[in-house]
């Protein structure tokens, strides 16, 4: 679905991405993990055709991103790290607008229902909570019914409840057969959602495999940490108190 | 319908919807300008449309005095007397709308004892209250002729128009107000909105759809143009209701549409060229305010300054508006239109070259 080879990007004297290569297979959730400034968003935006590529190549569904970036963007779904929409339009109006931009049919009710916002069609984005805004951003990314979705730090800033709701949505999208590339600096999120992850630091991929294989590889080196068996943690308390219904569903 | 046309149509409608849902940002300047018009009307005229009539009375007869009395009795006439030279000066300077000359032989008998037939010369400023009040003035004179001088017609009126460069208060004010509105709407509002979209990331989100930048710019320009022209039409309608403004509509539309396009392109060029949205808004304002000053006070500027400012697009709008206000037609403002078209093309090319999504 996506093939990235020897990707480079510099901003002045700062070499932000240094020879990154990976591929994304059909129907998988692929995670780019790394601390802030590791180059996750820069890589993602070059793959999406949002940023020019300095060196290396990216193909999405066989299309060379450097040659036809706009064509690639029309075929994929993108949820940017900092999502913004026209302030004074309702959710339904925004979805219709984006459907017209893609030249497709607006499936407003279906899209809003899929992200759990069907009762908010007449509200404006600014009146939504952070979690609702992220889910709406995913709804907009789905307007053109793309086989490949890019989600840039979709759960950053969300409370545990909203994050779990978003995870459920991403799992549902994977079940529909879509490929998803997401960036995150939450390891728990990557472990929960991703089929394969690439761990980045300073613009380089340090490791790329399934989460379990990466863990096994670490354990094989003799790494052990002190394990404190605790049947619940503070997040469980939080979810129990605020999100009981969600868990029961 | 092609996808790009659909996107253009939908974005244009969305922009208009957003302007309507944010009246403070999109219409506050327009409402202030309407308020200025109403206030001007209230301060200048008080109780409705008035005609400033200056009379050159060369006759000392009782009949001439009776005519003056009839004229002063008309509520919508503000009558004053002046010498021939002063009367012409008042007309030229826009301090009067119409001049009526009473010849010295009014009330003089001929050899048979009957009154000598006389002709009253009326000179009015084209396109002002003076022109509109001509039928009333003629009616007053005819009634006076019949009632005061007897059944045999003795007095007739000959009227001629004069095109004066300097008009009344509204002729001076209206071009400036319209140019102000165009500058505010096209340059500041359009550039500000564009800069805001860039700052908040709305443009990046649109870029992510793969749409062409030209579709977005065209939709943004169309909605801004429609709003600006609607507001300009509103100002002209209110001015027309409050004052006597006679303008050639086709010429006016061409002049204002081209003027709007120039400042819209200027706003887009500024907000495209300067990456930082706050700086872009500040630069747009810095460019706009001197031009607003020029628009409002062009007549009062010294000639060495106007020799430079006359090449600015705002000068072509105010100059064209002044000509149209004097009753001129398309031919008289051709040069203004050509210059504006030149500015529009140059700035649109520049705006297209410096456009950035982020």
C-alpha cells in the first residue's frame, strides 16, 4: 500500500529525517512511535504529499508522491496533528463541503453515526470536546471513503475515556479493511492498536516490527524490570468512575 | 458537474454562509458607513431633500420682490441672493444647486402699458438636487406668472446645465465612502479572513484534500466579491434615498467591480506573501489606511502629493465616482477603468505566484 525508501528531510541545518525506509501493508495499522521531535510528523506529511521530499521516494498505491502529491491526497484520508475547520459551519455542513471538494456523495448521517456524533450534526466544531473534535476529524478523513488513513497523534490531549473511544473507532476502521498509519508517543496506544510499529529517534528508525516481537527481542537480551502486580491502576479507577458504560459495551 | 466546479460552488456558498453568520466581522464597517450617510443627511439637511437656490436679482421692481416671496415660500428651497459673479462661484464650488437670474426688465411696462415679456435664465448643476428641482421651479414661476402678473403669459424659463468639478457634500463624501467600503471589505476583511484560515490550519486541512489552490482562491474571491458588491449597492441605495445622486449604473458597476478586484488581489497577495498571519493583517492595514485617507480627502490634498497618489488604484475609484456623480457616462471614466484593470491583472498575477497553503 505504501512504500517508503531512504527518505530524507532537512530544515536549514537541521536534518529532521535521515534515510527512513518502511512499508505499510493492506489492512494493517502501522505506528510511527517516537518522542517529540523524532520526525514522526515530518515523515507522515512527506508520505501524505503535504511536504516536499528532499531525497528518497514514496509510493502510495503505486503513485509516486513526489510526482503527483495532489493525486495521492485525493485518494487517502488525513487527520492532521492540529485539526482546524471553518468555525461557523455545522458538522453536517462541513461534511457536505468536504464531500463536494472530493466530488463525491455526502453520507453525513452514516459518517457521524460511525464516529458517534450523529446527534451533533447541527453543532459547530468549536462546541465539541477534544475527543469529539478528534472523532470528527476522523469522520472528515473518511469522507472520500479512503482505503488508507493517516492519523497524526490522534489521541494527544485526550482524557482516558475519549482515548478509549477513539481506539474503538480505529479498531472498527481496521475491521472494515482500511490500512491506517498513525503517529503516537503513547506506547500503550501503539501496543493496543498497531500491527507493526517503527520506533524513531532523531529522524532515524531504531526498530521496526510487531509490538510483541519487539518486546520479545528486548527480553531475549536479558532485560527485566521489577514487576509490581497490581490488579488495577489509576486509569482503571478513572474509567470505572467516569466510563463504566463504555467498558461494559 | 465537474468535481472542481462542485468544490468551487460549495466553498463559495460556505464562505458566504460564514460571512452572514459573523455579521460583526463582515458588516460592521458597512453599517458604520451607512450611519455616516444618515448622519450627514441629518446634519446637512434636517428635514428632507432641499435645493439650494441662489437668485441674481437685477430688478428692483415689486414684481421681482413678489417672485422672491413665492420662491421663499417653497419649503424645499433654501433661497439666497447674490451678485452674478458670486452666484456663479457658489454654483462652481457646489455651494448652491441652481442659479436663477431675474432680468432688470421684470415688471417694466412697454409702450402700451403691458408688462414686457421676460425670460428667466436658470443654470443648474447636473446630477444634483438642482436638476431634480427644475420641474418644481418652473411650476412656481408659472403659478407666479398667472397669479401675480395676470392671465397673459409674461415670464418664461430657460434652463441649462453646468458640469461642475466640485460637488455638494454628498458628491464629495460618497466616492470616499464607497472606496472606504471596498478597501475595508476587499483588502482588510478578505486578507484578514485568509490570514486567519492560514493561522488556524484551515488551509492546511483543505490542502490535505488535494484540491487545487486556484479553486480555493477563486471561491474565496467570489464570496468576498459578492458580499462587497452587495454592501456597496446598499450604500448607494441609501445614498440615493437620502440625497439626489444620479449615476450611470453600468459604469458604476464596472468601476466598483474592478476596484474591488484590485484590492481583493492586493489582500491575497499580501496574505500569501507574508507567512505570519498577524503580520499579514498588520501590513494590509498599513497599506489600507493611507489609501482610505486619500479616498476621503483627495480633494483637499496638495497638488505635489496628488501628482503621486493619482496613480494609486484608490484614486481611480474616487476619480471615476466623482465623474459619475457629475452625470458623466462610461466614456468619461474609460481611463480610470483601464488603469484599474491594469492594476487588477498585475496584482492577481502576483497573488497567484505568492500563494501558500501554510
